[in-house]
C-alpha cells in the first residue's frame, strides 16, 4: 500500500473525511478507504449504512466513530449508491456490488467484473476483498423480510 501515517485519518461524527466525494468516516482511513481494521491491498471499499447514510470502511469503524447502532443498507434501496470503490472513487449500487459477488460464485471464470471476475470494481478493475461476502449481512439486508441470511458465503 505504501501509505504513511500522515495519509491516515480518523474521522468521527458529525465530521466526514473531505478526501472523498461521499460522506465517509473511519479509523485511521487511508486515501483508498483501508482502515485500522482492514488494511490489505484489496480492502478498498467503503459501505453506506442505512442508519446514517454515511460510508465506512467496515462495521468496526462505524462502531468506533458513530454515536448510534449500525443498521445495514435496506433491501428496498439496493438501486441507490451504497458502495464506494476507494481505488477509483466510483459509487456502486448495492445491487451492482452484490450481483458481482453472486455472479462470481456461479461463474468464477468470468472476467466481466474486473481483474478477478468477481470481487472487483466494474469501473476500474481494482480487486475487492473476497472475504467480505462472509459478513455482507452486516452491511446489506439480505432477505426480503430484513432478516439476516446468506452471511457465511458457503
């Protein structure tokens, strides 16, 4: 990654990180949305929470910098921007982000969604952390009733 400590910022409510075109908060966030909790080269997404309309690199960043309980992005709003690619700054709808994940599980040989076929930005091809699918229910309502489900990725 090569970011220096001065490239990292902790932003708490009500402030947001002015390096991003969307409202974003987090703990020791770098210019590509890696944080103190998730800091690998593929950790370049921030996810919008339904409770506050704000993007966070992870749920632990939400817990540390917000003054309320986290609520996932509602299913009835999956056609709205809810995912930020930290590599290129593109925003994806929850549907676009989750469709890429599901397509990758069905057809891993596909190259349609970037360099790895799945778990990648459809705009710039930056790889996303494939492990995120294991806990997507923290970020998105995963059933029509709002119950958590499909969270283990198996």
